[in-house]
């Protein structure tokens, strides 16, 4: 491997920055360094050679587009082009970029402190955020564990369920029950409940915990509960109940596992089965939380609440990485009275004050309720704007729920062609597998949304090889 590694570039990389910063970095007087315009061609090449990107190879096959700034719904590229962000930075930037309220919250917090450890110490941003989350959370979720990413919050949720079962004298209940087609993150506990075929199970055979998978819920948000699926799930769950700690599920929308929507009645069934068999219900609202599906939390469509809930992504409005695992008083009390008398988790950057401040400001923005009208407006716009995709050859399905629009092809997307087509339309999209999809910021206006829809259609054409 070492022999084939490309040699690092020898010349010093020219940086654009303040003189003070240059002095600190180089240890020389600012006058001895020239501050030139960023050489993006070189940066991109360095990036390609040395930097891992998500699910990436090295060197990367496709160069990543350099973004120099972002404002509202637009990303500004190094060459001056502007792209409307059709992805909200993977579900996160619901209020758009450089929102004055979020910028101000971070600046204000920075004046106080960027971070302190959370073991033995506490601070207002975390306490106030926990209070707000408990306030808006469905059902009786009363306690909040802050984690540093969605995947980690899923690990924490799994630990909560296992510790809880152990504490009530059922240490043999160590498996989880879930459905096919799910995605819950990339850490090992989370990977083990991702779809065993579409996920990464085959790469980690023998390492991942072996959980129980039922068939994925039948497609269709509006369809009534499918009797055969209900029977299948009830039978599977009943058969394995003695070894199960919890059911884990993405409510209503399966995201990275396939961008599929299912009936809220599936959730209702699983809630009832959990109660019947003494299992905890973990809902992963990391993608769906904070309004994306038209309800503040997707489980509200079913009128049910989980025992444990994970949130992340849009929690900070796309500003900082932060997630949280919420649980009921019963779960918390059981764990705290059990072996170890504590929840066995504690990340170094737990409840980072900057991230908590951004999250509080984001929840303040959501509190006025305008997100509801915006998401309903986006839903109408996506339905209308994506409808022509149904007529395209090679398109298997077009579906919309809340501020999520999906075009599913009959084959895998040509990523380079689809991305280039969207970029040529002034839109940023990130297709995967057979899916070209969008979940724009809630603040996108009508014209921008029409552009996003046109870009999705054009990307679908190009990905299908239609000229
Ligand atoms: C439903 C769901 N759960 C968990 C995760 C993992 O979150 P993170 O990428 O922040 O670790 C994701 C990320 O896409 C997700 O969509």
C-alpha cells in the first residue's frame, strides 16, 4: 500500500486569512507571508488524495465540490456558482444557512464558553434545551441524554433498553426486533439494526449482533394496515419475545435505507405488541424529527409515543453535531435502580454548550409554527413539480411526504451524470442507489422549489440515459 501512495505536494499551501492567524500558524511575522487567494484546484486535489468523504474511496473517484459560503438556501461554490441546497445538508439545515438567530445564539455562547465537560458540571444551554425537548416530545418522555451524533444516540437507546431489561431481571433479553429496509447509523450497534442486505452487514458478518428482522412495512403512508404484514410481525415478535429487549424503528419514513413511506398504523401495531410482550419501543426520529414529515415528530401521525426516542440532524438547525436520546421516567428509574445504578455512557463532548445553544435557537424558530405552513407548502410544490417524472421511462415511482420528494428509478443512478445535471440546473442533490430525492430547507420559496423539482426531473432523465 505504502509504495503506491502519492507523494505529498512539496510547496506550501497559500492561505487566505487574517494576519494574526497567519502569524500564529507560522510563528513568523505576518509581513513575511503572502496571503493569496485560495488555490481551489490544489485544495481539491489534496482533498481527493487525503480526505475521506462519506462512504468514499481514496483517492476519491469524483472530486467533491468546494463550498466557500452558504446563505439562506444557497451554497456558494469556489468558482462563484450558487446552488440551491435540495438536501438541507442531509436533513439538517431546516432554517437555511447563516440564519441571524442561530448565528447570534452561537456568537453569544462563544462569549461565555465553547465547551466544558459534562461529568460533574452543568450549564444553562443544556438544561434549557432538555427542558424544551421534554416539553415538545411526544408522550411522557422526560429525560434527555445528549449524544454527539445520531448514531451515538442510537447506541445509547440500545444500551438503555438492554440495561432496563437487565434491571428488571431479564438479562437474557438482549436482541432487538426491527424491520427490513431500515437505517440507524454507522456505529456497530446501529449498523446491526440496519437492513441486513442493503446495509453493511455482509462486510461485518460475525461481528455485528444478530437481531430479529421482520419484512419491511408495505409501502404507502395512506394505506390501511396490511393484514398479512400485521400477522407476520405479530407472529415473529411473539416467537422471539422471550429474547427481545426492544423494537427499534424509523417511524413512517425509512430514510437512507430506501426513502420509503409506510402507514402510521404500522407504528400503532408495534406499540401494542411492545406493550403486550414487555418490550420497549425505540423510535429513531433522527431524520423525521422537527417537522420534516408534516408533524413535529413522525410518531404523531400514529398518535403513539415511544419509551425511548432518538433525535439529531435538524436538532441544531444544521449548525453543529448534536443528538439526544429521550426516555420515560420509568425507563430512567429502572436503569438507575439496576446493576451499576447508572446509564453506562458519557461522551467527552456531551452536551456541548455551543451545540445546545444552536439547538435552543432552532427550537425557538420552530416554536412559532410557521414550519407547518412551510412544510405543507413544500409538500404541494413537490407533488406538483415532481409529477412529470412519472411519465419518464425508467422511473419506478414518485412519492412525496411533507418536505420530502423522491423519484425512484428502475435501476441504479449514474451518480456523476445525475449530479452534473442537477448542478447545471443550479441545484445540489445527492442521489444514492436508485433514488433521486430532495428534502429542502423549510424556508425555500416557490421559485427555488420549482428549480429543485426541475433539477430532480433532469437528474432522473440523465441518470436514465435520456437525452
Ligand atoms: C434515521 C437515522 N438514524 C440514524 C442516523 C445516523 O445519524 P448520524 O449520521 O448523525 O450518526 C441517520 C443518518 O442519516 C438516520 O437517517
